[in-house]
C-alpha cells in the first residue's frame, strides 16, 4: 500500500492460491482475508467451492470445463483488481497454461503455490474425495486421475505439511508487503 497526499492508496492485486485439493488453500485464504480486512483493505475472496455454486454451476471437471471455470473467475478477478481491490483466489487450477492466462489478464498477479505432498492431502481428505477418486468413483480428479502441474516460478510457496497455518499466513503477508501490495 502506498501513501499519496498523506492518504493510504490501496493497489489492486490478485493473490492466486493454487494447489491440490486438501492443501489448505481455502483455510489460508479465509485467514488472509480476515487479516487484510483488519488492516483496512478492500478485499474479496473467490473460492473454488463457492464459485461453483453460482457462477460456474453449469460446469463439470473435464479439462475444458476447468479452463472455462478459471476464465470466468479471471474475468471477475480482473474487474476487482483493476479497481484496486485485493482479490484472493483459491482454486486448484491444475494447468500451468491456464494460470499463465490469468497472469496476463489481471492487475498485479501473485501466484501462491500452497504445496502439500499428495500423501498428506490424501491423509487429510476432509471431504472424502480422494477416497472416492482412488476407488474410481470420481473421474478427472486432480492428483489421482488428472494431472496437477506445479507452478514453475511462483512468487510465493508455502508448504502446509511443514508450516502451521499461522506461519503460512505470515509468510504470504510478508511477501505481499515486500512486493509493495499491502
């Protein structure tokens, strides 16, 4: 956040949190949203599960539908970020090409890889999705029957198997601060 004429001027940005199901993206996004709002920033949070209830409820989980899901979210994130809103997006977004498209489209894109070993994500399995996917009951499941392409050069990496939620949040806040976005 910069200061102009004695006033704090918020910069819009998109914090794009990507990682496997169960990595902790939503948990961290909620905590970050709360912290940024407490600091007086305008913040919106776009989350995979919430967006699929409304904006993209007509889409499935094929590669084409996943790409369309991210295209729609990108449009919303673009509007928010260019209007100086801190936008936290938490989506598996498994394909590098799609994330590169988001980077090109939005203001101040910051890719945050919420890293977790697949074995840990399976162990957590809070929604029971991995169990179903491993049993063949869910097709096109990222990390099991569909690929996840880790980011090549993310601005931020937090490993939720090695760091606590609070440590992850502090690391993200520190990096956003160093980038001059908060």
